[in-house]
C-alpha cells in the first residue's frame, strides 16, 4: 500500500493539542505569581536593583506536556519518511527516519542511510530544510532544536527556566519630583527587558538602574506597577539563542509536511 499523510497529520494534531494544553498550564502556574522581584536601593552609589526570587518551582507537569509536544512533532517527520518509502513501492525499515544534518559533508551519508528507498526528487526537498544551510547557526535551526529537545526529553523532564518574552512598563518612585534633564540609566551589564533565553536563577539581579540628574541628587526609591507586566517563559535546552526567539517548531514541521501533500495525499 502506498504512503499517505494520515498518520503524520494525526501526530501533528496531537502536538497542536499539547501546545494548547502547555500554554494553559503555564498561564495557570504564572497566575499564582510563583516569583517576585526584590527591590534594593543603595543610597551611597545611587544604584537601584531588582533581584529575581523564585517562590514556586515550575510543576513537572509542564515539562511532561512539552515532552509530548516535541515527541509527536519529531515522530511526524519520521513517519513522513516511512510514507515516502511506501509511496515509492518500498518497505520502510527501522533505519528510515528524518535526518538532522548540521554539517554539509555529512549529508551524503545521511541520504544513503536514513533515506534509503526515498527517490532523489523527494530527498532533495528534505535536504533543502536541513540545518547545515544555516552554517555556524545550524544549532539554532528549528530542526536542530526539535531534535535536541526530544533527545533531552527522553532522559529528563524539562521545566520552564528561561525567558521567552518580557514586557515591562515601570513607573518609578523618586526621592523628589522629576525635573527637566532628569533621566534613568540602565547598567550596560544588565538587560531591560532581559533577552530571550536568559535563564531564571533565584537571586540573580534582573536589572540595575540609576537616576541621573544635573544636580546629582535624584534617587530611585521604588517601582510601582506590574513587575513584569507580561512575562513569557520557555525551556532551557542549553542553546545560546543570543536574544533570538525560540523557533516555532510546530510551524516548521507543518511546513515540511505540506511540501509532500500532493505526493502523499490520502
């Protein structure tokens, strides 16, 4: 029997359900305000710091759902390869699965080993979405991230420990009324907002600020309003994202599968 996308789409649909469940579970956890920011004003230096404090660790359930999400996505790609073999009249083996190649010189081996039974015209489409096309940034490619996440998931339960997004609109409390020429400076060693991928660590200084004024007498004494206004969290895979957002793994897999819709339509 020829291959089709029925199984692949079933895995993707389940991943979509897991993504929705994960978002709801993270929102529920954040609604309990599981962290706080400790304020400290240093009268001598003029620096005002916010330090992250964890009050409730992320539930392991969050990591379990995330693990199911990435597992279904990678499984969808592997099933796709089996379906491509069947569509060509072959019989897939346990060695058939979607390759993840980060170095160009390794593609030929992956093509002959993992894609045995897949015609060249279809293997070329798989080659086109390989991480090695991104050069030194191959490790940040969605396929690399997906493969790493699922690999880690098989050996541990990942929990949200990094910033995925952060929006903050503070209102400062000052020791006197602000005047023309007054401003707030931020420590160059800090980040406001913190970049995507910054790891939550209890006791870490989130940001350091100092009031600057022509009279040199202005001080920050506190902050009013939400801290933060909006906080998004993600999973630490040990990848240096350098401020880049976490890749949309679901969109990537759907895009790859869609390339074979005409060939493998049921």
